[in-house]
């Protein structure tokens, strides 16, 4: 049967981490039979997964299962030691032995970022980027909201929760003493969106934020993240402009 492999590491590597899984783990997530063999040797991770058949569209699901498996074991060790280890799986090897790097890039999210563009060859010549950086660095609440949002790319499990935190955080930033309905109204006016646009995201976030980890369709999670991306982009633009209203001609109202 075909075998695929994931390679990665436990961080921080300065504290070597080793763990051998005594026996293969048979698992059936997503209705795909999988047999995992894994080991962590001096912070280096190797996970081999045997499947009854392999198609390229299965890779994302196998990756998620492999990540969950290793993450669970590392979390248990972290719990027992009180040590903050994290993991990264950064290489995939297909059944033919072809190795490719693993990284996450979502073009539809990049398209939502219009407040600035980055000149990687000469970052100092990216005035919009530097203005955005100043706005984020000088406002901790915006910094935390941005971190919560970008974390959805590398930790998709927490995406629904983080989307709610992002919007709640912005609401409390612009209306710290107002009741939620008034705060939401102020935020909507700032970023030019209607009530349903934000409410839709908060509904997606509601159950997982209260401990209910029931399945949520991937397309809905992606849309929730995209909406938050659009809101953060407009909020950064608002801060860059010295908190002046965003013109409707350039930032038409987003409807939910």
C-alpha cells in the first residue's frame, strides 16, 4: 500500500525533544483508513502514513490527521513538563518519493490586502507598509487582532474562534465603554460593512468559542477568515488615514 511521509520539527530546537511511538496508530478520520508510524528524534519529526490508496486531493486531509496526531503527543508531554513546545511539519514526500516543501498561501486572502503592499527587496521604500506597521505597533489591540487573524493560516483548527476574537477585539477597541450593540454600530461605520456581514462571522465563531467543536464546513471557515481579512484591511486603512472616514467610493459597503 502507498506510504506518504511528513517531516518537521519540534520547537524550540534548543531544548531537544525525542519521542518514539511504540506501535503504529490506526486511525480513520475523514473516512479514510490511515496507519501512522511516527517518531521524534532530537526535535526532528518523521511521520509515515500508509493508506489503502492515494490521490493528491487526499494530501490536505492526511496532513491534518498527521499534524493532529503529533500535536496531541507533544501537547501531552508539554502538559507533563510545563514546557511550551510547538510543532511544524514542513516537508511532504509522496508515494513516489518526490519531496516538496509545505507552506500555506491563500491568494484570495492576499487579494483583500489593499492598505499596503510590501517591497521585499527594499522594505524601507514601502511607505504604505511602514505606515501600517506604525499603526499596528503603536496599538496593542490591533496587533493582537492581526496576530489572531494570521494565526488562522497556520492553525486552521482555531480559525472560527480567532475570527470571533478579531471582530470582538476591534469592537472593544473603538468602543471600550459602550454596550455591544453600540460598539458594533461604530465598528460597522468605520469599516463600511452592514450588520449581517459581521453577524455571519460571529455566528460561525459562537459554538467553538463556547467549547462546542462540532464540524464546520471548510468553505464557511474560509469565508469567515476572508471577511475578517477585509475588515482588518479597512481598519488599518482607517488608522493610516488618521481615523478619517473611508470614502464609500473607494470602500463600498460590504453586505452579508
